[in-house]
C-alpha cells in the first residue's frame, strides 16, 4: 500500500501524517489576517521528544514570569526553547508554538498539547508497520 495515513491530533488541530518510511506532525499556522500566507510547522518523529520537553520547560518559565507580572509590566514577551514564544499580559498570553500561534495558557491545554505529541509518537510507528504489511 502506498500513500499516506492522516489523522487529526487529539488536541483538535494539526495532523499526524504517516507514510511507509516516516511519520510526523503537521500544524497549520494561519497568518494574522488574509494578507499573510499560512505557515506549516512540521514536527518530525526524531524531534517529538524535544517538543515535549520544550513545552514542559516553557510552561514552567511562563508560570514563573506570570508571577513576576507586576515587576515586568503589563505586557512581556520572551523566546523560549525551540523558538516558542512566551507571552505575558497580551491577547496571545501563554506559550505559543510560534510568535502568537496556538497560545496555551492553562494546565489543561498544556497537558493536551503534550499528550497529543505523545499520542502521535506512539501511534505513528504502529500505523507505519500496518502500511508496510500491505
């Protein structure tokens, strides 16, 4: 069987894409409005653990910075691991996968994101095996 298998991540955006030789996550990042082209973020299988760890680390940093909001000012932004952005006090508050995309600002959201990457990491090899059987 040739081609690819595609399934939406449990978090509700992004897809797990599996072929006979590879699996990866693809997330569409729309521009701020229609004047801007969308970007596609691809998280390859060998980089999934790095994204899980980056989300954990950036979440911890977000919580620490949020506690310091009165010192830092009303709005604050800094780069986190894997070029994620950590925003405090603006409409994109939280850990963003890229500048202002897909901001995560609750325990539930961060756990869902990490869980979705973990799900893709576990399901990808199983689907790859099935594709290679046919």
